[in-house]
């Protein structure tokens, strides 16, 4: 307590680790899901979905599971889209209202 600490991590992993500190509100009064049942979407020029679980989950087309890759003791699955930022630019710039909003 009281000692600042900085951790080096790549952007997607840093975003996934950020879920550890999240305190999601409950919609129906139930307790929020544990970290091992959350999905983080880290978006920028690219996008990455990060999901940790207490047991290995094998999903065709999804990277992982990797043991203790992001959080010790949990398995990580991830998937990404390299051109997410470009796709959003295209969507916005080709919208009929874009010239008006520009």
C-alpha cells in the first residue's frame, strides 16, 4: 500500500488486465461475474478480444488457450482484427451524413 507500481505490457494484455480492477454494475441485482467470466474488447487501430478462464477452452479460430499468459493461474484466449480502425474510418467516412458532420 502506498507504493506506486508500473507494469510493462502490450496494449491488448494491458486492457485485459484492466478488467481485474473493473467493478461492473449488476443489471438484475445478481453479483458481477468473476474475472474468469469476463471478456475485454481492446480497440484502436486494431481490435483484440481477451478472455480468461479457470480451465482451458479450445475454440476453432481463436488463439489459445495459453496458461498464465496474462494472469497467473488462468488460461487466456484471444482473437483480433488487424484493420479495426480502418474499418471504422470507412464506415464513418462513407456514411451519407459524413460531409455534413465534417
